[in-house]
C-alpha cells in the first residue's frame, strides 16, 4: 500500500467479530519464554504459532529453514515460514470467560455507557464492580422499575418476597451488555428530540449530551454493546518486547505483566465456572478479571494503580499513547533520524553567508555512502567493501573525494530550541579542521546562537527533492527577513556594529589637536605630530576615491577626518546634476563604508529622514568655497548605530533581492565591521569608568524625600500601595538623573560609551549600575509586609555602584532580586515553549488555500491606540503595508484615487494614505476571508518572510504561531502594580497576559462593560454597599443599569451625557472576552484581543505583524453555537465547526429547506485544538484518551486536511511543495531535482558502460589464456 494514496482515516469501536478477524490465534497461557530453551512458550504471550517466527524464514522446531519454504506451515510446530517482522503486525486474542466493560467508556467524562442507559455514572460503576444489582425486567412487580439499581440486600429481600422468577436483575458487565443490546437507537433518538422541545437548564444540557451520544451511534452504524468486551485483543509481541540483560535476567515491557494477570485470572474464572463454584466466589473472581482488564487498558484510572518492582505504577496501553513520551508525540510526530551529527559551534568569519564549516571527521561519517560511491566511480576502490576499508584506515586518498562530495551537497543546521522557522537553515558545507562546526556570524541572530558552548545538529537531506528544497527554500543567504515582522534578521551585532560605528564617526580639528596634546603630555611626540597632521587635513579636497584611500594608507588623514571630494567621482546615480557639479563633504571612513554598495545605491552620510531617496544639499558645496572654514562650521554627524545598519540592510534587500545576491553586501558589512573594530582597538579598563559627579548630592536628596514619604505613610496619609509607588518613582527618577549626567560627562570616544551608544553591547542602565547607583532591588513575590500587602521591592535602595563596590548588606539585598531574575528566566522559558506548542496546534491547519475567496466583506482598520495613556500601539501605516484594499481610497484633499479596490498596498501607497490624513481604511484580512479551509492570498497579503505576495500552499498558520511564540521568552513574567491609586488591582502583563487572552479566560476582576450603545443619563452616588449605578439610555429610550462595585473605578472620561458604545469599558480593568462577544459581537472581540496582544508585545519593544495574531483569533472563533436547527438535524445549543455547518446548510439549501442559524463562539486555544474536526490532531495534542473515546463512539473520519495528521500517518504535508497548488517555488524545486536526477543517471550509465567494458576485457583475457594453453 502506498501511504500517499490514503485520503481518509477512520476510527471506530471494534465489534467482537472484528477482534477475532484481526487475531491469528488465542493466547491461552500466561507464560512468555521458556527459561531453559529461551524459546517462546506455545500458546503463551510470545507464541510463534500465533504471532509468527522469531527468526526470519525459520520455524520454531527448526524443521524448515531458508527462504525457499516461504508460506509453508510447519506440520510439527504449526509455525508459518515468513519474515520475523510479522511479529510487529500480528495480533492475538484472549477469549474472556465473562463480558468485561471497557474502562474508557465507563470512567470517561462523560461516561458514554451511563449516558446511553440514562443512569448515573456512580450507579454504573457499582453494577460493573459487583456492588449492586440492576433490574433488567421488573415483570409485574410494582415497586421495581426497568434499569433500577438495587443493593444486594434488597435483591435478596425481593427474591424472598416474590419468588426467584418474579423479576430479573443482573450484576456485573453482563448486565450492562444485556441492557445495551436492548437499546433501540432510533426510538431513543425520537424520544430525546421530543423531550428537548420543552426542556431548560441543566436538564436540557444532559439531554443534549445524551442525544449527541445516541446520534453518534446511529450515524456511525455501531452497536452500543461493542463497548463491552467479550474477546480481548493482544497486541503484537514486538511492540511489548522482552530483552535478555547481561546477568541472564530479563527486562520486559509492563504490558506483558498486565496481560499475564488478565490471562491468569481469566483461566482461573473459567475453571471455577466449569466446577460450578458458589456464586459469591465466582463474582469475586469476575470482579478481579474486570480490574485486571481495567489495569491493562488504563492503569490507575479507577483505583490505586497496579505496581511492579520498587512500587512503580505499570505503564498500561493508555499510558503508551499519552503525553510527551507517548506513541503520538514521541514516535509519530517526531522521529530520530540517521545521517545526523552534532557538535559545538565556533565562529567562521571567513565563510560566505550560505556556507558553514563542517569538521573533517564528521563530514566523512555523514557522507560515507556518497564517498564510497565516488571512490568506486573514480576507480580508487574496486567495490564498496574495498572503499569502506580505505575509509576505516583513513587512507589519505579519500580526503580529496570527501571535499568533492561535500561541497556539492547541502546540509541542514538546527539549533535547539527551534522557536521559529529560522531555527533550521540549509548551508553548503566547507571542510574545516578541528572538531567544531563553523557558523557565519550574521545568521546567529536567527538561530539565537552565541559561541559560548552552544551546540548544533547537522542533518543531511538525501533525495534530490530534499536537496533542491534545501537549496531553494532554506539556504541561509535567502532567509534575510524575520517572519514575525518582515524586518531583516541578518543584522550585524557586537564587534561588527562597533567596527562600522567607528568607521563612520566624525572628529573635528579640535578633537585631533586635543588628542595630540594628550599624547605630548605622555611624552609620545611622534604620535602627537601624526594627530596634529590629521587635524590639519580637515577640509582637504581630493579628486577621487583612490586619492583619498592613498592619503589614508600613507597616514596623511584619519578615518574620522571631514574632507571634500568631487561628487561626480563617486558616479552615484542618486546625486542630482547640480550636486554632481559640487564638492561632497564627508569623512574618509564614510567613503570606505559607501564603497561596499553599487552605484545606484544612496550615498550613506547619515540615516535620517528620506536618506534613501536623496542626499541633503547641506553636504554639497560649490567649487571655489573656502572648504576648511565651511567644514569647521558644520556640526558633527552621528555615526551609524545598530538600528541604522538595520535600515541600510533593509534598503539593500528591497533594492536588490530580485538579483539573489544581496548576501554579498551583508558579507562586506560584516568584514568591514570586523576589520575596523580591530583597527579601533577597543578595550575596557577601570579608568574608563568615572563615578558620576552628582551622585553624592542626588543620593542625599533622595534620602530626605524618602524619609518624608515614610513620615506621611506612618501618619496614614499614604496607603501602602501609594507609598510604594511614590518610592519607586522617587528612586527611579534619581537613578535616571545620575545616569543622564553620567552619560553626558563621558567622552565620545570612551570605549564603554561607544559600545552602549552604538548598540554593540550594554546600555545606559548597565552603565548607571557601574558608575552611578544600583537603586531599588526586587524582592521575591511571596514576601509580604506586616499588613499582608504584597510588596515587590526592598525599600532600602543600594546607594553604591560596582565601581566603588557594595558593602555587605547591599550585597545581600541585591542577591534577592538577582535570584528572582534567574528563577523567572528559567520558568519563563518553559511557559513560553508551552504557549508556542498550543499556538502551533490551534493554527497548524491554516494554509493559503486559493488565490481569491471572493469575499464581499472588508475589515475597517485604523491605528491601534491605548485610550488611557493616549499612546499609539500600532500605526495605520504598519497595518496597511502588505495588504489589499477592499474599497477605493480617495485623497480627501485632491479627490485623486490613491488605491483602487482589490489593489495591493505597498510602502509608497501606505505613505500616501497616511499623508492624506485618512484615519480609516477598509482592507481585506483573515477576519473577512471566506475560504472554507485556511486563508486566501488576497486576504493574507504579503508574506513577511519573503517580502513578496504570499504563495499558495504557504503554511501561514504555523508561521503565525511561531512568530507569536518565539519572542515569548523576552516577555516579562511579573504582575505590576497600577499607579498608587487605591483599588487599582494588579494588571497582568507579559507572558501571563498573552496566555490569558489566547485562552479566552475570564479575568478575576472583570471590568464593567456597556451592555448597549447609548448615552449615560445617570451616575448614582454609592449606596450603603458602596455600589454605584451607571445608567445608559439607548435609542429605544430603555434605561439599562450597570452596577459598579466599591473596588472598581469608573474611567475618568465618562460623565453624564457621554455617548458610550456597546462593549466599551465603563470601569478600569480587564474585559471578559466572552461577555464582550455576547454584548458587542464578533468584530469587537476580534479587535479587543488583537489590540491587547499587540499592547503586550509593543510594550516590551517587540514588533509582530498583526496578521499573525489575526490567524490565531480566527482559529479561536472557528466553532459556532446553533441557535435554530431549521430543516437540518442540528439541535439548538449544539456546538459545531463553521466549515461543517456551512456544508450542512448548503445541502439543505439545495433542497429549498431552511438552513440552520448560528452565532459565533469563542474558545481558548487549548479547547479549540482539542475540539478540532481532525481526531488525529486532537489526540496528539492533549487529553489523548478522551479524544480517542469520543472519536471512536462517533466513528469519526479524519479527512487529513491539516499538517499534523499527515505527519502522523507519514504522508507529505499539504503545504509548501507538498500542496497541490500552482507554485513558482514548487516548479523551481522540481526542475532542480530533475537536473540532479539526470546527472545521477548519466553517472550510472557511465558506470554501467565501464562494467560492460571490464567484463569484455575479462572475456578477452580468458580467451587469450585458453588459446595460449592450447
């Protein structure tokens, strides 16, 4: 069977007949292996007759050996001659002496059997475990009813009263099986539908649950009694192996112990039944068999788990599926692979951006088969065995071949944790000495790698398609943009930044003279003269770049000297005609910096304003001007910082990405950075750190104010929170003042200052701690003050800094906060990873499905603003770029059309829209998309990772999840206090807030929101309970009261007469998103979650494109609640997926029926993942047993739409090159793969020719030998 032909996977209950059909024989004995012969026991758990031979093509008794007897069944031992691998496939069975209930359907929530029989789960359990009896036929007895559960005492009493045949009651799973056989599904269904018509409340909920179960059995053509086992399947022996250890003991899978208990008890029960033992003994034995089967299926679900040696609970069949170590996550979603290795990484500054250095030994092992093939092809070895021997003895001739093989074959490098798609990239390997993998410095940001001992894994793609995909889609030099925000991710860091910063610095004549003076004072006259010469060269005029570089090389001028150069000599196309006929004022360093870029690239003198479209005229002077004077009057320009380099790289990518060689420019920036940071010779010494001059004065001022605050606090004029807030503000302000003063006093060329200012390493706050004061320190959250108020700070600040050193008490105060920081970091990593996993799971099946869904709906957007602080969270420009307009956008000032409907909005158009003063635009986005599965290209827009329009088949869901999850570790974990306002409860921020939003949790203290749109007509004073009533009057003149409790604060701008929209917050606090959905509808809730998630990330300085968040929100809203079933079979209040209800409604509309009406439903990401239509995907996420139970009862069919379910069954995923969509990329991959295959076939043909020739030569030699002999 070809796995790619599988289009659907169904799961269901197995009927007893089906179980026997699967089985190859009955397991009758609990024995496993004979301890003397080491052979499986006959009829035991490893029996060769049932499960197949233990050795390939050999029967148990040894009568038949070798493959020629294939298919023969040995007449002596009954074993079929076949491969031993059938022991992984063939199942057996145990004939149970009595029916046994399957624990999943008894103990699950909800208990399926209890729902179907309409009895309480507790009663069901009592019947199954022989505590109580259940009436199966009351006959004429009035006191008893059908399915009534009675105690053993009552059972005996009724027997004595009315006689033994007057009624029928049974006990155990047999009774339940009999009742399930009597269930008439169609009749039950009709009764339930009738009862539902006038049911309400809890009763209605239970009826709906029962109806769902009955419908499930009806629709899947399964019988309820199949939930009771009469034959127990035994899984193949190689899936529960038994291994012999060194000491002659055996290690065995727990399942064998559990099966052994079942068989032993079952055989004992059979014997007791055959002997006609008293009922009480038989009942006890039946209960023991039931418990043994429960333990086998799900150990520990009902009672204390069965334990093995060392009191360890045995792993049952359910445990083998569940959790991280279970079958789904450990073996199906990810597997170990060969052709892989790992090693420590080291920097490879000499590599091209698409290269990595592979250690010689590792390359030889990874590419061994390829090397062997090449050795044979080049006739260095006669066959594969010979080639292998050459490799084993490290024959020097192999190394050239290794180089040859390796340089043509891409490898994948992966650094754990792989937080986003750039955690695995492809490189062309280059053999290096040593044992460390060499990595290009610019790709470190994407991998989040550094060279302090990080390790990376290497994987070799084998097939031609895999190699082509690696080279076209995954090559590091093509992954320039970060998928989360579309900004370049290959920005230089550390010494590269410092080098370019130093290169583009400017110094005045005075600066050079001052340096000369300093050197003279130190007695270095030669150097002093040199620096004076640099000062004198300011304003010198040069004719072209060569002359400038010659002057620099001969030490006549310095990198930082401002000089003049004929503008036309640079051949820059961006210069205007006038500018070309003037001198350009610049520095030697900037000329060197600009040499890296092509002639049509802007001349980078500064990165401000529209630097990328024109160069400011202030840098050009007409011929004949007194240049030294002019230059002396110019202010110094800022050098290029890390941010500026990022802008330059983005501009390079935008201009030249279509050429496919942008990485060469980045490599030049990197090389220049390293070169000039070396020339700069940056060092750090203690003398670079001067303690702030105003420290003493500021600290004393702070102490006085803090004392004043304490006095106010003690007199009760400040609450605990207000006092703490003011204290934090006070010391925060003082620390900032000292820091500002410190930075202003530092010389420009102070190395630490340069590192901080350039963005290479460190920042102002680090410097403040080194030379200012350390300030207030954090405290573990659990620490409470005497009044029980949780304080997050230690009230005594640290007055010292690291330059002066801390005293003992300061050292201990600071260790608190440091430990908290480290603990937080460790915990944060785990929570962030778990959030990513849930996001991936909920969004994994969102793929670009079609070019255009043809949606009539647009989505109105404006800038996202925080009303309270009046700050812009995301500008309209950022929201517009890379989208399609849904309506024409016209310039209100000129009446000109800026962008037409369904037209793409690029940076230029977005800029025009914003400049025209337009505040709102209707665009297409994921919220408005009508595609049945996934999103269409037009509603998605630009792919952030490529900067181009998204292609069909792109896995945008996973990209969205990774983009939101990847920066998760940078978010804070803490709850901050609101300003010192009494009653302002803690605001959750950072990671917990993102989680709260995506899980759609109801906040502890939700804000009061307006239930209707209207005018506030009254705000009543607080009553005796402190409750304030806010009355909103709507257009229908209805007065709606909103109660505000004593702890809540009404937002400052609401007054009587204000107009409020439904869903707007009346009080401060967090909105309950489910309430918002009910009150204000879909768009309000979409906007709210989007805004709040953006707020958290932006507050930490992280940019994420809103389209990623949109996709996750769409998945949270993918299910709906039925309001009216219409002519469908759907029941009111049932939950169903949007895609499914659309399908059902379409079918009804075709027959002119009434479609079902529904309303949206908001689910958290975990719940949404578990309730997805794909049971394979849901089972591999969480609550595996529950998902599988529900799916089996429903007889669910998985259509294999998402990515996860295809990975599980081993098919190509329906995304990227695996999707059926027309894609440019797929075409390129296929072409490259075809070329590779052709080259391989040509080589094979040559090898075949050589073989033929060799045989012919051998033949001729033999003939000659024969003729000579004659």
